[in-house]
C-alpha cells in the first residue's frame, strides 16, 4: 500500500493526502492506495503546486504505519525529532501523531 | 569587528527586497517550485525532514551582542526557541515558515546579517580560527583576510555557478584550529624571513571522497591573495566536472590532474591575470584592517596577570567545578591578564550545537559586559567569548553555569561534532544526535573525561560527512542496512596540523554496540597509553589498528 506525503508550501509542514483529497496531518488518517491508484493520487497532488513544496509516495502497512525501507525515516518525519519529543506533531496537545520513540 | 559600509548595506537590503518579491510570486502560484527552489536556496532556505530550514551566515563566526540578541529574537518569534551552530560557524533555524522568511531576512539585515551564499554552488561562508585576534599563538589576525575574501566572493559574477559548492578556511596561528587541510582552499598565514605570507592548500575536503589538501604554493605574498584565489577558481570553474555532482568538487580535479599539473595551470592563469585589477590596494587592506584593531585591553595590576596569584586562584582552590571549567574551557590569550572563554554547547542532555534563545541572550550579555561586545561561533559547534579578564572568570563561569553552558569538556571526548542526522536532515541515513548524547552520558557516568584528555569524536548521519567523521580521532558514520540504523567506526583521523583521514575498522554496529565499542576503545587507550600526556590519536598511531580493532569487535 502507498500514501502520498507532501510539505505545505507556506510553512513546510508535513502532510498526507487524505480521503477526498484534502490534506491531513496524521499519517494514520492518510488515504491508502494500491500501486496504480497511488500514481494517480501523486499526480493529482503534484498538480497542486501552489499549495505544496513537493510530494512523493511512501510505503504504508495495512494499519497505516510506515513500511518498507524508508519506514524509520518516515516515522520520524511523521512524529518529529526523536531527540525533541516537545517538537513536531508528537508534541500536539491531542497526542498528535504517535511518537516514534526509541528503537 | 567589521561594520557594513553603504555598499554592504545596500546589497543586503536589495537582496531582501528581491527575495520578498520571489516569495510573494511563489505563494501566488506565479512561480513553480522548480523555478523557486534555486532562488530560495540562494537565500539559505532549505526544505528539510520536518519543515523549512534557514541557514544564516555568521561571517568567519564573529558576532556582536546585538546580533546574538537578534538571533535569539528570531528563534523566539519565528522558530521554536532555539538555533543550531553549524560546522561552518553559521547558525540554522529548523522550523521557519516560507511566509516568515522575508521578515527574518529583514530582521537580519537590520543587524548586518544575511543568509546569502549559505547554500548553492558558490563560495560559502569563509571560516577561521575561533580564537582569531585573541590567540597567544597567532602571527596576525586572520579575520582581516577573511573579510577581504568575503567582500571579493559575495555575488562574484564569475563564481556564482561553480561546478559545486566551495569552502575556504584561513588560519594565522601556529596551531590550526580551522581545519584548513580539509577545505577546498586552506590558507595558512606564516612567516618567512620576517614577512607574513600564505601557504595555499587546495583540494582538501570530506564528503564521500575525502582528501587532505595539497600545497599548491608554499608562500604567497599577502597582497596577491585575491588574484591567486581568482586563478584557482578560474581553473576549477573551467575544468571542474559538471556531469556528475559526486565528482564535481575541486578535490576531484586536483586528484585527477595531479597536484603538479594543477599547480602549473593555476600559475599559468595567474600569470595572465591583471593582478592590479583584482588585488586590493594597500590602503583598502588598511581600511579593513582598522576594523579589526585589538580592543583596548587594560594594563592590569600584577595580581591580575597570572593564574597562580590573586582572588581567582583562591576561588579555584575552593571550587572544584570552577577549576575544572577553567582548566578545560579557557585558553591562553595574547594580552596579559586575559583568557579566551569557550562556551560549551555540548551538554550531553542537549543536541550538540543547539542553543536556546535565552542562552543566546545570556552569552550576548556576557559578551557585552566582559568581552568587548564580541562572541564567536566555532566550527566545532560551540561559542567563544574571546577577550575575558582573568579576574572576571568566576562571574562569567557562574552565569554560564546557571544557563547550562559551562560543561567542562572543550576538546574533550564529549565535545562531539555531530550533524543533525536523521532527526532533522532529509539526506541522512541514521541519527547522529542520540548517539552523541549516549556517548556523552557514558563519559559522564564513568567520570573519566578529564583523564582521557584530548579525544575528538565526530559523527555523521550519512556519507556526506557534515559531522566530519573522516577527521575524528574516533569517527562514526551512520549507515542504513535494510531500513535499520547502523554505525561504522573509523579511527585515526585529524583535521589539525597532523591532518589524516580515519580508516573504517570493519562491519557496522548497532547503536548499542557502538556506544559499548567506544567505551572499550577508551579503556584500551587508558591501559596502553605510554604516559597520561599521550593523546588517544598518538597512542593509536604508535600501536597500530590491530588492538583497537580487537577492542571494537573482539577476538575472532
């Protein structure tokens, strides 16, 4: 499975393409695609160049967690720096993205 | 320190206005990201793992208290309350928005700062000895020549699109604290027959293909510095590879041609240059030199001149923490009764090189009160108060200690250079900061750092080597193995006068194994050193790598 991730143009924030093509902040809320549909979703996202600074596909598991070779990197990107749990989405009052923690 | 003249002020102001327009056009959709990206990079604005990152130039690492306070304000207002000192004596902010970037540049311009040429294939911020103008062992102040190079290289039309980025470092001291041998051009000011001139080294560098720079000219009269640099840059600009970014640095060209052939090309180019059109007239050098006139050091009373006398010595006698800090974090000053104070940004609980807005203001206050309004950023990711009276050391220590800035570890094992690594960098393969922190904590737990002495550990999260692992006495390189973080250990590197490249010792280890292996290396060194004064690096060179490899991997 794949998800589309991007950085918002105005502030660089990491976001994901959600169901209905809105952007969501949490990877767990991202839309998940099979390969062919993922390419279409990425193309739709890249066409929104006035909103984002770039986008690419990432591998995700059935439960929405990062998967594949880049899983660790994408976990950190989704949560925030492991050395600063007070920063990034992991620091959000609502619990934000799940902290990637130690490993 | 140097102050902007009308030209400096105008070009920085114009650049801010230009970038403001470019940002507006990007936000309106008039510019695509492909069109905008090279423009933002020319203004130091990267897109990193979590957000934008703005790299601000600190020319040759010199800061006034006013500038430091402004950096604190920027960290607090536009970022998340901290900045990160880099190995080019710059500062990075990890969380600015694109919308705020022009405002930040406006604020920087008000205090004579900018982010120009902190990215891109151009001549980057010139670095130098962090003790410049204060060091007891320098023959003259190298910042004069750094400033000359800064003015020459800023917006130099011929060198704005080089094959690759270009880094120059200058030293004028007997001890090289500026790592000149691992720069694209290293300049070492030295004396011959009573006259000062430059030894010119070319083709040093780290990254995926590390090289020690070669001497292209052993003595260049100072007045010809710019024309000779221009000749080197011309040869590189014409003959450096542009087909492969990994082979585009000048070190590849020097190595491919051989240093003799490269030297011949430079000398031939130099012979055709109109030197009088490039080299600065003596009166212009004098004008710049005047900005770096030594501050008005006091003629101090006898009891203030020596460590062994007076109130400071008595305070040190009674206070072990102060004594450890004084011994580790202060250095000899050229003016009697003064010391150079290092401000450690290497508390093991904090990412190496990170400094909060409040800490910046503490250092700014201390610079203003005790150091002729000057601070420095170092390439080893610390700060320096260059001119502190010996008798003021207790007050400075108390203030630094209260702010968490007095860890007594300068040039010790926990004074680790570490790149941002996978916690922040989109290029990294592995995290660097947590490993540095764990090694620092291990040293603190063993309490043997002062006994170990001079041991340089440098950690990079990928092969680009921003953490200078090739020149660590112990270098650590993060690698990715099927999505897992592992670390290779290298031994025997140095970036100083005895420059050498560290060698990989064997298979990569997990983070846990790496921390344990570093401890075993330290224990081996303590056991086998010839005398307490023998450094880790010297013991390694004397004993060879076999026992050290065995310490890392065990006997097989």
